[in-house]
């Protein structure tokens, strides 16, 4: 892997091997030994964009899970409430951190596809244009 992975709990077993493969594939794309047809790359990127959007929605919605549940004012209800909240949002084993890492993994995969298709420069230029547009909203001009 090119960067350390911190996948929570059980997700590590499933996501670390995928992250390793994405990293190796990205290295091949950077070296020029992996290429993808531009039309195929665009189709893959469109699907990745939809997946990223859905994962992002789930991460945003997961914030609402980080509240105490009310199962009664007794020790059984308190234990159940904390356990369910932990399953949802705990940093070391909750679903929300796993979705966040999955979202990052989709980003890495999109960059890999862009590199393999020779689209990375276009993506970089789009990011610069987006930054310039955002800066103009605040009256700042970024030179070319």
C-alpha cells in the first residue's frame, strides 16, 4: 500500500485487500503500463460518481445515528442504547467510519481510472477551474 489504512474492525478484512489492489493498479496506471479506453473509463467514472454520492449520503445521514436511544431509564435500556449507537458510529467498529473509508477508496479508484485513460490532466484542470470559481465568489483572483 502507498498509504497507511485504518479500516475499522471487521471492515479491515474486506477493504484492505481491495485498497492494496487499487494502489497496485494505480501504480501501473502511473507507469503507463495500464490503459483504459476513454469511453469505458467515462462509463466507469459515471458509476463511481453515483457510488460516491450514495456513500456520501450514507455518511451524512449516519451523523443522525450518533444520539442516545431511549429504551427506558434502566440499566438494560441504557446498555442496549449504547451498544446500538456504537455499532452505528464507533470509530473502531461502526458502520459510519467504514462508509467514510469506502468513500475514500472510491476516490482512489476514480483517480486510477482517470490515470489509465489519460484523463487525469483534464480532472486536474477541472479542479483548478472549480477553485478559481470559488475564489471569485470571495473577490479573489487566482492567476494562471
